[in-house]
C-alpha cells in the first residue's frame, strides 16, 4: 500500500519573523513554504523534521490568528 501524501504543516497562523524567515505558526522557513508544492514526499518529510527541531527550540505558542492565509 503506498504511503499517503505528506500534508502541509500550515496551521493558518502565518506570521514570518523578518530576521529568521521562520513562520511562527508552522515553523517552516520562507523557502520551505514557497517550495512546498514542488517538494517530493521525502523532501517534505525532511522539512517537517526541521520544523520539529525549530519548534523544540522555541516552544512558545504561536501568535493569535488575526487574518486568513
């Protein structure tokens, strides 16, 4: 049975940090957000692993949602 597609980690709380380029909602870098749809599933899994590492270093909750993505 094939693996199911890797879903985007977007949580609808898009807020990029200007200095790091990291989204406070999903912890993806702006380049990962832009390139997500072109990534293979393996590349998406690697990006998700990086997001998890970033989230572990910054466990504070994401900002309140104040707009639609």
